[in-house]
């Protein structure tokens, strides 16, 4: 990214060229607060070519924005699904405004359990243990996962992981539906 022209910097054919062995659909994540800081508040208007290419190819686009972002309202109008993550009375909640959903509470206890499971499974390790200014110990984790590919073909989900270091499952396709059926 050179930061001068978003349409040429994010040209979808260049993205496709960089992923010759990947299967469709591609999943693109973009943070609009970052894009606006690089390209200006008018970044969304300059991305029509990017959005058109993604739609024509039937790829998937996930845009992240804050309520203060200049692109927020326009993105909400363009989107098929709009999810909000907020803190309400001290609880972190997720809800949809397009389509409308109820509130879903996100539990930090569940997050800690999942982090522990990922650590036990070899996906994470503790990179550093630090002490906060208030004296609390905090673990900083590092992902051992270099890449993951998820494919859906003929009604079956398959995943392949590549890790830093040797793991039994590294480089092997795992059928997720088969694991669920047993």
C-alpha cells in the first residue's frame, strides 16, 4: 500500500494474483479507521471498484468501523449484515441491527477458557508475563499458527493448519463435518 490511491492499492485482481492456489470465496477484512487515516475520510467513495470486484467474484468482505468513523453510516447502508459490539452497564454485548437480533452477552470467563484450550492444543503459547501498574499479572500470548485454510466443498468443511514448529496436524486436511458426526 502506497497510501495515495485506494482503488489501485487494493485492486482486487492484485489480491487474486497473490493467492494463486487459494480457493474461493476469499474473505477480506478491512478496518476503516485505519483506511481513513491513510487515504482520508473519502476512502469509501474511492473503493467502488474494490466492492464491485468482491461482489462479482462472490467473495466475502468484512469491514470494521467505529461510530466516529466517517464511513460508518455509509457502510451500514451498503452492508447486508451489521453487527454492533458495545459495553452496556459493564457487560460486553453483541447484537445485530441488520438483520435485527437480540442482545448476546460475551463472557470473559468463556474467553479465558478458550484461550486455555488453544494453549493446551498448541495454537498459542505465553510469549511474556508482565505486571500491570496496579500489580496484576498479565500473560501476553503468541500465536503458533502460521496459516489456516478453510474450504467448503460438496457439503463438507475442511481445514488445514500450518504451525511454527512441528505438529501432528500441520499440513493435513481435517474434515470438520466428520469430526462432528462421531
